C-alpha cells in the first residue's frame, strides 16, 4: 500500500497524539500541568504569584493526584505541579519542564501551597484532555490553556489580551483536523497493513526507534539498581536470587517493564520516550520486547526493532480507538497487546498467529481499569505485560481465544476497535466513580 513510517512518526506537524513519541520527564499528566503553568508564567514580568488557579479534566486530575513529580522531594499533586511549573519550570523544555526545577524553586512552590494560593478544580464537561491555568502577579494576570495533547498550548492571554505562544510550547503542534485525519487513517488499517509498514522500515527508522529505547532502558536499569517507587522490579529480582520465583522469559519481560515504571512513577529525574501520550506506555510496549529478544537470543537487530515498532503501532491503534486518556489501563491492555504481537513476530509467527496473540491478550484483560497514575502502576502493568508474553506463546502453539468469546472478533483489528468502544462508551461512568473514591480518600 506504499506506507511511509516517516509520515506517522517523524512529521511532528501532523503526528496524532496517539502516535506521539516525545521525551517526557515524569508522568505526562503533571508534566502537562507544569508546562501550562510555565507558559503562563513566562508571559508575566513578576514571579511573585498572588494566586494560581488550575482547572483540568477528570483524567488529568486522576493521573496527577498521586504520582511523584521529578525533583520534588518525593511529593506530587496537581497543585504542586502547577506551582512548580510557575515558579521553576522552563516552557521551552516542553514535557521535560520539571528538569529545570531547583531546590529554591521547589521551596517557593511549597510556600505557595502552604499559603493556600493555589486552587484546583475539575472541568466536569471537558471532552478530552484539558488544562487551564491562570496566574496573578504584579497586578497582571496570565492565562494558558492546553487541549487535545499534553503539550498542545492552544491559548495564551495576558490581562485578557490574546498572545502568541513562543518557544517549543505551542510551536509545531498539530491542528485538530490533522489529528483527526491521521487518527482515521490509522484506524482504517488492517493488521496486514500494519505488518506491511513494519516490513518497510529502513535504517533511519531503526535509528529513531533506538533513541527511544535507550531512554527507556536507562529507566529500567535505574529501577533495578535503586528500587524507586515501590520497587516492583528490584524486589522481584531479589525473589529470583532467593529461588522463590524463576526468571523465565515471561517473568523477565514483566520485571523489566515494572522496573522502568518504578523509575518513572517514582519521580526519577530521567526522561522517558513517551508513546501515545504516556511514558509508561512507551516503557511497556518496548522494554519487554527487548527482554524477550535477549532471553531468546534473537540475533537480528532489524528483526528486534521491527518487532518493537509492531508493538508501538498496535498500542497506538488501541489508544486511537479508546482515546488519549480513558478508564482502561493503556499500558497494560494496549501495551500488552503490542507486546503480544511483537513476541509472536520475534519467533517468526505467521499472520494468523500474530492476530491470535493480540486477541488472546485483549480477550483475557478486558476492562482492567486505570485508577490513576501512581507507583503501584508498576505492579499492575508488570503483571499484564507478562500476560501479553504468555498470550503470544499460547498463540504460537495453537491456543487461540475463540472469536465468539466476549469482545473478541476473528480479526484483531476489529477486536482492538471493540476495546476502544468499551472504553469510550461502555466505561464512560467508570472514571467519575474512580475519581470520587480517590478524592474521598484524600478528603478523609
């Protein structure tokens, strides 16, 4: 069909957010809040903030509530993300906005919180990703809005007057019609088409893939060595050494995924290569494929990198159907399905086996929900990634879930679309319920 992978991944002006592969520091949702605040703060001469008002959609709030922010002394929260972005964030750094946070900037942000100068609210009628931050300082007010994508600054005003957005924030972001076009294009593809794209990769594509894998590998190695977050990866390696669990291929893939997410959710100040708007998804879709290739001694680098890209595209397909932020665990369900396809590919699977690997994973992980970004994501996603590898191994050996079962269809692309419908339509009331529980705990 003559696809060019560069049209999908390299053209930043028309890349859809569910195919986003951008370096991001820490969890993407608080980073988006911090970036929005930094954009607004850069428009004001005074940095002596009298008030900060933050309004976000429910999913941003859910994912920014409990996760640790890099360079924040192990703390997190929507309010702290906004205060840090305003006081110490550099908008030119995009989703790595917190890399510029210093000790003095953190102290100033905490002072704003202690003095109750930061107010947060949830925009109940928001459709999709939404962040709006208003800052008041020196008798002037700056307001910035991010919408549609985590770094897509759509509006900046100073004292009610529209301003141009400078720097990386807002520069080269995709217009809504271009986003919709690429989303429709991706969802119109069959699994055969996706496999054709994978086979058409060239040396430039391989180099680009390797850049992202290098970033996420550093997070994995840090997680195994230092045990940030709740140390899922490091703890399991300890259990391996004790002989209590076995380091087989399924476990090794799960451990590597969990260790990377330990680092990211634990606020380690190392960037992740995000996928479909999430660093966890980038880790979950890529790192287990490398782990399986290592375990199985796959010698061809090109085969491994093609498998990684297959995982990425399957993940992005499901996220395109489900939505950027949803009630489903994107890393475990979409990323796990990508891993299932990639593992089957690594072992030289036929088309039908790859198809069945995806179906096996989606049919066995229906409606695993996202209850917010947090250190515990490493435990959840690690387990689901192991299931993804297992789904591939079963498919390779003739075990396939039946197309009459649940949401599963004969064709994997139809199953992926059904998973999207389940998320966007069937579970529409799930997020408010989950957020209500989380807020009640916080209030109590």
